[in-house]
């Protein structure tokens, strides 16, 4: 995988680098990884990620953040 990928994390993650999920766009796909396991990367499409984000914004996953 290319080393020029611009990983992004939520501003709500704080300064603790090992406590966040990071995302990036590369070759038309969305990449997802955990900052404490940067070599394990999951890919998904823009459409699937957009659907997930809509669910997050609607509160569908709030019970996971207890």
C-alpha cells in the first residue's frame, strides 16, 4: 500500500494516538484502520461508507459508545 495516504481521525479522538479509528481515500476506495494496528486495513466503497455515516448521524450506533 502506498505510503502517501493521508489518514484522518476524528477530532473527538483526542491526543491519544492509540485510541482512534482512522480513514482515508485511496484509488477510489475508503480505507479504515485502527491507529494501534496500522498495518491492518479494511476497505469499503464510498456508497457503503456514506450509508454507514448516515446511520451514525441518525444515532443508530449510539449503543456501541456506552
